[in-house]
C-alpha cells in the first residue's frame, strides 16, 4: 500500500487534537495547495488537526504535481477503478493519522477540491467508520450508480462555482441529486460568477458545516 504524507497544521489551541480534518487536493497540485485552509477553519475548530496528504501518483498530464488517479482514460469504468485504488491509499493515511493523534475512529472529516472531492466522496461513503462529514468542492460523484456499495452515510456538503470551466457545476448537481435520492443528508451551495476555485462564501459554508458536524454527538 502506498504510504501518503503531506503538510500538517494545528491544533490552533494548545493541547492534544480533538478532531482531524483531512484535505485532499486537486489534479496536478499537492498538499500545500490546501493546507492554507487550515488556519481559516481552525478559527472555528481550534482543537482540530489538519492534514493535507500528497496524492499517491505523479501527475501524468504535466511536469509537476500529483494525482489521485489518472484521467487520460475518462471512461466511467477506468475512473471508478482509479478512485478505488486512491481510496486504499487514503484509507491508510486516515487510519494512521487518527492513530498518531490518539483520536477515536469517528473523530474526523474529509474535504476535497476537484479530483480530491471525487476521491473523498468515493472513500468517505465506503469507510468502515463513517467520517463526521464530507465536504466536496468543485467535484463530482464517481460511480454514482453504485451508491448501494456505501457502508457509511455521513452528511455531505457540496460547493461549486457556477462558472467552473474545468469541472462543470452540473457534475455537482448530479451528485447532489443522486445522494439525495439515496437518502443521504446532503446540502449544496452554487456560487455565482465563481470559476474553478473556492471563494469566501464557500469557505464560510465549510466552516459552519465543520462546526456543526463536530458539535453533534
């Protein structure tokens, strides 16, 4: 199994971590791309540790960066197989981080951007112990027709820019509809005039979502 590593931040307040938030970057980036979210969300979760692992593969579409899975073949079968392989690596990282921090198995949330959002949705719905929640920014639901495989039913927050030209917002609308039809607690936010990125409104929505899911018993 590929052992992942990447930048970490927090907790903001002294003392041991009480929660873990894992941040998964997009195609061609690495963990540094998202770890700067930690100080912002750490204001809401001052006792949370944040970790942003580098994806397991070198990006095969550029000279630098990492990828969770290849998209050179975009057939649904190949994308699903890639997400399944990425899940194995991410599962190992989550378990290792929880153990390193001395946290119980359910004391974590998953967040991803773009391909990272696809990865955390695929992984989070199939974990033996569900995350407290999954935050999917500018992503899509891989293998939407296989939600019967889900072993976990965490609440899901979807955020997407209406003007995204990389991953169309329609992909998140499809994910929202599929998850809702399958009985998941899903909420979605579509940001006007936002391209492929995260804006202040999305950051604020993510902070409130994290605060709420970790406050629930």
